[in-house]
């Protein structure tokens, strides 16, 4: 007979059930906590094992209990190299078996505070710079029973710091070398330009003397060779300044037309020697007075125009100045140089602006040059925040163009009106070249005159006769010297021999004027002549002057650009007394350059005294009064800068102000600023030409005198 299981009271069963449920909940909570802790342990392990820092845990006896992957890679594991026990802290950090008093982990266990120490470890033959931080790990009863050591590898930062120090030293050395290079360039510029001033100045003076044709030819060869050498030297110096970062832009208010005219005057003779038609178009809407670096703009155009003439054997070179757009403050101007020369192959266009490069190696051998001109030109245009482009086709020529945004000179004086009104005057332009004819017609239209263009003498005669029959005759005819179908003298004789049209005024456009041209042209009936290329301002002056002469009936007057310049010079220099144009002191230590300056200034109607040093210049200014001082900057005893500062100091006490213009062989960026800072009024570089000196005298001596009257 089986026994029955004891029966528990109902209250005990409920209590047991509740207890079981509590245990199940506890186990579930414990399981969640275990899983949570395991996840956190995995996170911490992943973080510690995949960080760049090393972590080691030490027991109270400073033996390794655990280390992360970084430290395993550094130390190889937890075992001591001296037996089977775990390695000690000092053994890892210092390579010693004994515990060191400076050990950061030992200090943590002893004091309970965080400890730091910089150590160096040799790992696989590499010395690592380590920053070690030890932190205490406390038990539940607040006892310190472990220490954790965090080691940050600062090797790369140390290398970076040393690299930065090395970079700083290298930068200082480079700046020192750059200063030495700049100083060398300044000295080179001075040492080279000073003798070149003497060579070119003396050859210019020699050409003004009575020489035989053979001697004239020899001297011109010397002068041309000297100018070519100076151009090469300038290229090298400019390139060196660009490489040294010393080439800067010096914006001033200037006359854009005058700047273009100066370049045209420099290249006109080379174009004429090669029988190339040099055409200059200055669009009527282009502003004259702008703000920019006039010298650099001239240099860019001179490089482009010089290249165009060099690489062109027949045809033309067109310098075209246009306004692309403008607002109240700026005008965007495009200057292009078009030629009919040898051209450039399309695949070589990309390299034409590279230094030491020409499109073909044979070009250097045939045409010469440094290969720096276009590279410098591009750098200059970009320094002026402009753009330069090239289009070319082999055998059909090239067009180089640069575009600049130039501020308008709002303080420019009003231009004086033309002396004679040409509005509605009917004119005839006779020129075989359609581009030149178009440019001339555009200029005449700008005067509000009426104009017709023809290519031949026969066409011109027919138009003159037809206009007479219509009762609206031509008043002025502008005629090129190379009328294709007849000698120009025969054309003039035909016009003056026909009583119906003989009253027309004839203006000749000729090549570079030769001695006797004026009398020969006058004898066949011409009233005026102007040498090509026809610059807008000169053509307007000559046509206006000859029409004024015609209106007054003074037919015996023959008008040229020289007669106009002489008339202006007479007006500019006319004074109540018959004294010299200006009294000038030249401070210059080079004997040859002294003689050149004296002679050039004397030909301009000036009286000149010489000072061989800055000290002597100061003494001479105290003893007498001068209208202008031309001050060389590099002289013995006292240079031009210090001499100018001393002159200004004395004037501040005594009153008055003498005009001082630097006349120096220095031509580096910053030299103008140095002159202005010293108290000088202007700056011209050697070699100085006669027209440059005339311009300086006009600006600083004659213009102020006119303004004060």
C-alpha cells in the first residue's frame, strides 16, 4: 500500500510559488546584467585593444596582470625575461628587474594619486618617445589593489616637432638666401646698368655729331647691339626677381595713349627696316587716363610687339587697343598684337609662355632671344590681375592679346580742345592697305569729319573730281607715300595741276623721315607730312594744324610733327626773362654718366652742375638754388637716399622744397617705394634717354611754373 505525499498548506504553496517567481526574475535580471557587462567588457576590450595607446594592469606587487595589443606588440607578452613569473613594471619600462622609485605605477600604489612620467622605449630598434600616466584601481572596500598604466606614443609628434623646428630653420635660411639673392640682384642691376648708361648715352650723343655715312652706320650698330644686350639683361633680372618673389606692381595715374605711343616709337624703326606695315588702332571709346603700372604695361606691349616684328618678314603688325566693357569706376581694356609672321603650330601653343622655351629649337638659333620674354610677360599680366591669350596658325601669323581691368583716373585734368574744329570737313584717305585705311577712317570719324577711303591714286583723283562736280569738294586728303599705281609725287602734281581740285590740303604719311624730305614734299604741293605709324594724337594734331593754316591762308607754312613739338616747346619754355629752361644739379659719381647727363640736359636748354657724392650735393644746395636735382642712389660717402633725407630735414627747418628725382641703375621691386620714403618726388631708371629727361623737366619744373602763373 503506497504512501501519500505530504500535503502542504495552501499558504505554503503560494509562498513557494512566489519564491520561485522571484528567483526566476532574479536569474533573468542577473542574466541581463551579465550580458550587459559582457557587452561593455567587449566594448572596452575593443576600445583598449584598438586604440593607439598602450594599456597595462599591474597587481600590488607591480607584476603584469594584463596588457592590450599595443603593449603586446611592444613587449611581446606578460612573462618576465628572468623566469616564468609575470614581468614587472620597471622591467617593461626601464629594462631593469628591480623596481625603480620613479616608477609611475609604484607611486600610484603607494600614494593613491595619478602619476605621470616621460620615458623612452627601444622597440624593434626604434626609440619611441612615450608619455606614461598611471591611475589607481580601488576595490569595493576602497583599497588600492591594482594600477593601470596608459602609455601614449608621442614619437610622431616628436618627429613633427623636430620637423617643424627644421622647417623653421630652413625657412630662415631660405629667407636669408632670398635676401642675399635680392641684394645680389640689386647690385647686378646697378653694376650692369651703370656702364650701359654710358655706352648708350655716348652713342646717342655721337649720332648727333657730324659723322660720315659709314661712321653713322658703325655707331648705330653699337647702339643697337647695346640695346639688345640691355634687353637680355633686363629679361634675366626680371626673371630672377619673379623667382625671388620680388617683382611687384606699382599703380599710378597715367595716360594710356602716351604709354602706347612710347612703345610704338621704340619699335617703329625695326618695322620700317623690315618693310613691315606697323598699324596702331586706338578705339575711340577707350579711356586715356587710367590707373595702373604704366612701366609694366609698356614692357608687356614692347615684348609682344617686338616679337611680332621679329617673327614677321612681310605683311603687317597691328597693335589694337579696345574697350571691352566699363562702369563708373573701371574699364576692361584689351590690347592685342596681330602679325602676319611665321605662326605657331597648335600643339606648341601651350608651351609658348613657359620659361626657357620657344616653339621650335631652330627659332632660337635663327632669331636669338633668351626664351624668357613671354614667360615674364605672362607673369606681369597675371600680377596685374589680367589674362593673356594667343591664337596662331603656321604661315598665317599670330595674335597675342592681354586684358586688364584698369581703374579710371577721376582726378585727370580736362584735355585741351583741339585748336581747329574739323567737324563736317570732308576728307579723303588714300592707302593701299585695307587695315591701315580702316584705322585712319575710324580716327577721322572720331573728329566728326566726313571721310572716304580709297586704295589707289587713280581712285583718289576720280573721287576728287566727282566731289567737285557734286559741289561738295574734299578739303583734306591724307595720302600714303607708297600709292601703288603711281609715284606719290606724280599724284601731288596731278592734284595741284588741276584747278578744280588744287585747293585740297595734302597730308603725306611717309616712312621714317630723311633729311630734305620736307622741302621735297613742299615743292610738289604737299602741305604737311607725318611719319608712320600714324598715332592718333599726332595725326589729329597735324591735320588740325594744317587745316588751321589753310583757313588763315598762310600757305607758306609746312606742317610736321616737329613744327608742332617746337611750337609747344616754345610755349612751355617762354618766360618773361630769357634765362635757361631749368637749372639742374646732377648728383652722380660715375664720370662717364656725368658727361652723358650734362650733354643731354644741355641739349634740352638746361644749365647743369655736378655733385660727385651725396655730401657734395647737400653743400651745393646750401650754396645755390636749383629747379631740380637728379639724384643717383648709390654713391660714396653718402648715398642718394640718405642725402635726400638730410635735404628734407634741413628744408623742414629752413622752409622750401627742392624737386628731387632718383636717377638710378637700381630697378628692383620696392626701389620706387624706397625713393618715395626717402623724400624723393619721382623715379627714373638708367639708362636715361633724352625724351625721359624732357618729360621729367616738363612735369616737375615747367608744369608747376605754368600752373602758378
